[in-house]
C-alpha cells in the first residue's frame, strides 16, 4: 500500500480515501457523473459543518453577524454588480470535434503561460497567440474557432414570464449589498458593522477538473464589512496587531520574484502594504483559522493580486494561499477592498439612496453655493409656471448651473431655458451637523470546499504504514469511537450503553464491533476519530474503560462516570490526552 | 397599538414584526422585490439554524445521518424521478393583459372550489369549469387562454453546451436516491438506515403570494429512510409507541368529514391506519418536534392525502398540519411511503443495480425451474452454433420459455427457432442463501421556512399591551441580553466584561445600553430574548447581577461567577428560571 502511494500525489490519495470513506465524491456517478459537482457523504458533511462553524466562531467574536439570502437573484442584481458584464471566461470551440475549451487554460497547458500572463490577454490577444503558436484542439488536433466570452453564471427564468431572467449567485456578497439599507437600520444606523453569509453559490465553469478545488456548485463564506473610509479604525486591532503575516507583494511579483515579506499586521499597515486596517485584521483571523484547521504558518501566504488580476470591484486584493501537493499554491480565501463600488452601483441601478449620515462631534460651518430664483424676473418670463420652475431649481446642482451659464450662456431645465438674470448664485455659510457618504467595504471570502480539501490534505499522515487522518480534534467529524473488546459476554451491551450516554451528552459517536480490535482502531484512524474507548472484561467489574489516542496510539484508563466532564474539556481544547486518565 | 392589531391577522402582524426586527423580509426590495424569495436577517437566520439543529438532534438520535448534495442536477435525474413529467401546475394566460395565472388557484378563489376538488381536474376539466362559469382574468376581466401545464422546476444549462439541461432540485430526496449504492456501502451493506439532507430547494411557482408559506426558494429537510419491506420492524418503536397522534383519515375525508381520530402510534399501526411502522415513528418525532417549537398538540394534525392528492411516487401520505391564524391548517411536513419507486426508476434510467442482498439466517431450499439444453438434439439441428445456443438459453426465463412453447409450439431465441425437443424444462432443488430486492423508502420531509413561520406565530404573545416573542428557550435566536442599568459610573464597562465572558462561554448575547432600562427590556421581549442580565451599582460592590425572565418578568439575583454553569443548565432545559438565583 505504501509503495503504491509513493507514486501517487496527495490529491489522488485524498480523493480515493474521500470516496472510500464517504467524505465526498463526484455527484451523480450513476449517470456518469457531472464535472464540478460533488456530494458530501456523512463524514464530509460533518467536517464541512464543523469548519463552517469555526469560521462563524472566529468572526462572530469580531462582531460579525450572519444572514441568509437566496441563491437565485433577478438579473438586475448582477447587472448592477457588474457580473453580467465581467463574469465571463474566454472560450474556443474545436471546429472538428466541437469540444468547447476554456481558452486561457488551454494556453497555460499548451504553451506553459502563467495565469497572470493569460489574464492580461483580450480576445484578440488570445487569437493572436493561438495563431502564432499553431495551438490546436488538445483532444483531436482540430483547428480552433475564434475565441469568444462565455458567461459563467447559471441562467434561468423566474416564474412563467420568459423575460424574467434570473441568475444563480456566483458570490453571496450581493445578497448582503442589496439589503444594505435594512441591515444598516438593524445595526441601529451605526458603522462599522459586518455581515456574513454561508451558502451555496454557482459558477458555470467551462470544464472544471480539479475536484473540490474548482466546482460549479460550491459553498461560499462571504463577509462584507462596512466602514467609514474617513474613520477606518479597527476595534479588534489590539488582538491581531502582533500576528505575523507572510505577504507576497505586488511590487515583488512585478520584479518577477516570489520572495515573502514577513511582517506583523501592525507593520503591514505602517508600511502601507495593506491599505485598510480592517482588511489586515481579517487576514490575521483568516491565517489563524487555517492554523486551527491544521495548516502550519509556513504553508500559508497572502499573494497580492496585480491590477489586471483583480476582480472588477476591487482596489486591493490579497488571496490567502495554501501549499498543496499537486497544485502548489491554491487560493482558500480572498481579501478584497471593494470600496463603495457595490453600494454605489446598486444606488445607480435601483435609485435607492445607499448613503449614510454621520454626525460630527460638533457641527461645523461651511460655505456652500445656492441657487436663488429671482421671482421678479422669473414671474414676467414664465407667468404661472414660475413657481414650478423655482421648485425645480432647488434640485439643480449650483456647480452644474454655473458651468452651463459659463459655456452656453443659459441652462436648460426640462423644457425651460433659464438665463443668468433669472437666478442668483449666492454663497451661504451653513452649519453642517454631519456628512453623508456611501460606506466602504472590505471583504474576506472563503471557499468552504477548499477549506475541507486542505484540512484533509494536512490531516493526512502515515504511521507504521498505516493512514491516519490527524484532524485537529475540534473539527474531527466523529469525536469518539466506542468498541467492545469482543462481541460476546455482555461487552457489546455495555458498550452500547456507553455509546448512548455519550450521544446524550452531545458527542458524535461511532459504535463498531466488526472485526479485531486492531482492525477497528485502524479504521477509526483512517476516518480521523480522535479518541477510541474500549469496553473490556475489566469494565464489567469496575466500570473503567481504556481511552486510546489516534495520533500517538497511547492509552489511558478511567472510570466511565468521569468521562463526560473530561471529554467536554478535551474537545474544547482545555485539557490534553494525558489528563483523560491513568496510563495503561 | 393593541387596537390596531385587533384588526390585523397574525400573518400580517408577524410579517411586519419580522421585517422591523430583522427576522426576514422579501428579498431584493430595492429592485421592487421578487415574489417567493425572502432574506433572513440576523434574528431569522439564527432562529432558522436553531430549528434545523433541533431536527438534526431529534432525528440523529434515531440514527439518521446527514449528507450534502448539490442543488443543480442534470436533467436525467429528474426525468428518472418523474418530476419532468409530473412536477407541473395548470396555468392560464389572460388574452388581454397577458397575466399568467395558476389555474387551480384561480378556480379556488373565483368559485370557492377546494384544493382537493381542483387537484382532480385535468386540463380539459379546468377549461370546462372556466367556460361553464365564465371565469375571467381577476386583474382586468379579460378572457383566458386554454389552460396548459407549466413546469415548476427552474431550468438552466450546465457548462457551455446548450443541450446539457439542468434543473434546480425541487426536493433534496433525489440527491440521496442517486447516491444510494455508495450510501448503502457506507452503511456497511445493512438495512435499515436513514439519510437526511437540509438545504435550499427551488420550485418555480407561477405566482407565490404567501410569505414564508409558499416560496420559490426555500429550505427543505428531506429524510429518506431505507428499509426491507419484508422486515419493517422499527428499532425506535418502544420510544414512540405510546405517543398520541391526531389523524384526519382519508376514509373520514371521503365521507366529507373533518373528524380527528386520536390514537397512539401503536394503535395506528394495529388498526392499519398507517402502513409502515417507521413512518408512524417518524410522525411521532415530527409531532414532538413541533411541540418543542411551541405548537401545542391540539393545534397539530396529520391529514391523510387522498389518492389523487398524493405525489406520483407515494403509496400513502400524511401531511403534518399546524393551525395558523390566516390560512387555517397548513402543511409543515409530509410523510410519504415512497416504496421502491425512486430506486427502481433510477435503476431503469441509469442501468445501475439498486438491489441489495440480504442473507437468510439459514439458507433455504427452494424448487426452481431450469432449462437444460439437449445437446444430442441441438447438435444435429444447429451444427457448430449449438454451443452458442446452449449458452444463450441459460439467460432465458424458464417460465417465459414454457409459455411460448404452450402458446406457439416454439420459442424464438435471437435468429433461432427452438422446439420443445431441444430443451428439457427440469425442476431443481437449490439452496438460496438470501434474497435480492430494492429497498423501500419512507420519507419525512419538512419545510424549514414554514417551521420558522409557525414558531414565530406561536411565540407571539401580548402581555400588558406589549409584544413578547415567547420562543422556547432552546430556539431563541439570542439567549441573553446584557444591560448596564445606566450608561455611566463604570456600569457599561462592567457589563461589557460580562458580555465578553458569556460570549466566550458560547452563549449568544446582545448588549444594549440605549434608552431606559424599561425600553430595553421591552425591545428584548419583542425579539424573544429569554433572559436579561442587568448590571447595577450593587454589581460594582458585590459582583451580583439581576436576571430577568422574558415571560413572567420575574427577577432573581446571583453572583456572576455562578452564572456560566447555571445558564448552560438552563438552556439545556435542565433547570428552571427560579433556580438561577434568589428572588429580588
């Protein structure tokens, strides 16, 4: 087994193990499978839930709250967000076998171009590279069509009218942005505040082939954090400022290097590497999350995206990457400074005001231009429409009015031609009690499925030729295995009682009496069960059991009645294995 | 306020309260809203999660495990399941204003027909009723088109090929059925076992208008329980057999009555009211769930569906209904005996064997007919093809062969005409070690959103003209409110410390210092926070706080250090409010 595995990379091993043990597998296998869709089995669904709960725990301590919005949205939402325009990938079709291929991936594979290089290319650029290098269909060698863009959102219609286009959300963020007004009100009209959403999202990839790493349907964890750009103070800075971050900066990348800049959060802000303090703080939390999932610091980095690699809404983006065996560095979370882009766009598209008002500590006096309709002139000129015109003028921007007068000598107001003599542009001193502005947003965004994958790959260990999934104990899908030493003499009954007691205490427990105790331990190690409790003949006499540690295979012994309390402490990371009983 | 509310039904009140306090609201309001889509705010998302976790808890104790499959499925899945053929609603279009209307709902509204009556109607039947009664467009009075069926699944395409149709799942059940082989293997090839899925589902309703009761995107909780129809013994029967059920039986309904038959689970099975023991057991668990969500027994019933009301896959269905103020009895869960329908269909459509093998306790001897090729006759007749024919005969059913011989005097095997003399039909005694069969399925299926709605409606109470959401304490979205008596003299700092301590202990806590303590209590009552802890001047001296009960407004006092342990017990329903401290 070990020799076989030497020739396989971990991606293959993990996928095989995941399928066999029921963590996950390609969905719809009986119909040949569909690329980009997975089903999580019992262990995988539990692992995924525990990882998502860990994200909830870490970010809710920072004050983030959670909502749940739909996956399907009307077209308008993703027109406003810019996705209809930007969420697309270049595609070519083989003119011979009719296969459709993602063009940038094709160039990366055929010509070893980097993704950073292909992301710069326009459709014309792609065509030019294809023609110059004679790139052909990788399947049949046929000639390729002109490249065109393929919209990578799932499209549907909502209700019985065919013009009511709907899209499957490619990100959960928009479900938060469109509800901003209500969420702000529920936050009692105060900034900053952050809202999280965990749920399925859809990206209609052209030809996904990377297991959990690239899915058409996946689970996204989007956190949108709204703050005042003039007051970006971060309340949790004290907790994170000394946390170390490993940055691969854009300036380093532009010099063709991959050197890591190691800094604390505080230094990253002082040196201007990260623009927004809250973003830096969330990057620190993201790093801690991955450490808690079992990925050591030196297998993590934050890569700053180059301007042309960034999403259309972002002013600064870092991808948190984890090193994995087959693919090298892969993204597990993105940290984007989305500015006021999304709220501004929804304001334009919906007409609903997304500005917030923030009171100054004390009001300030400012000079402001105002338009004063001269009724003595307007009256004679426009008769009984003068009053209406005066009202309309109150909506006109004084600056716009002045420019028009300067350039054309008049200002067109609806159907009326307004001359300089009709209006006086006056300067007033007014008290301002606060400012109105669109909040800015910084966004940490995690892919649950990728977190599951890296947790699995980093849990994977070999000991004495046997596989152990060494999950951190607080994310292990099953916490405790319960085993009768043998299947007779009342041991199974005693073990079943113990199992039921532990379930009633809220633990996730597996009972197993099939095969030798050694085989059962091995099975438990391979599914990552941290503790095994064995009921033996001693148990019938004195109510003690052995407890076995998955990673060290050490055993301790203790009375059953002492277990619930100790086990709760153990899984809350408050005590260690050795505290669970006396060494055997 | 109270007088106003007298004129409103609870549906209106709950929706208004839900919107104002952030439980839920119609999604995409800034774009005019889209019918059938809601967004859950912070309180609603928490309430929904807690309700879903309660379902998990109740059913996992019965051994049910959970998986997570995709929402989008390839067409084949829903062709096999029968949904493409059956999941549709009759629709008419107004020839004048072009409005599209669900035809059965129109007849229910215009002619006061019952849903049980309209469900019987074919398209022709609907047309006949419309013509006979002169039913017109309810919006503009225009004439209506011929009725036609509208497929109520969301349709999309998967990937870049336009023929790769995909559907949004209208139920999560199929995601379990298509993975049956793998799930059975993971259950170590043993029946019975049950698999749950909780996730979003999509039904493209023609014109939904009932808030959380009828959504286009909703959360479904489907539990598929696989069992041997010849061994339907239920392992949890002892726990549920004395549980009372209120049944409205089909036979009662057919007599035009609504009388409830009150029986225990055991009686319902003995009298044959419920065909499958596991189904009866799950109905008992469903009843307990609703009681725990705050719906008393006498506001629940199980209505047996009439044959034409049942889904295409069901042999017996009960809907668990809850009485609500505006709509009367509404379904909150369905309990269907799906038999082997789904697995059989997927077996037909995929060609994958869905049968399981069950060993007998001891092998049995059975008589079986076999075909014995008579080589002495076949040889001369078919020369060197005789051997091939002998092999082909081993695949032929002896019964089919005999029938053909009896009726036609020969049997056509491929291109060969086989005569009686070529084959002897012998009877052999063989040992059978077990049987092969397709497992049967009984399914409890809950709508999360409806559970949220009824939990809200039943939590709604008025006390001294004030609103209280009296959630059972274990589903309350926020568990504890923390309040400084006044916003000065160090009380807010002390209260913040307390808040942080409680959060670290894992409680959901809200801190509020805005307004008088009375107003803060009122706000907390309206959001359903079971306990309020107030920090006052005493606290600074002796570290004691008052704890206030949401429902009785009683107060007790205790030391802060005693709280974590007591509160954990209180929220696990192990102690009562009076145990939390000394009466004030």
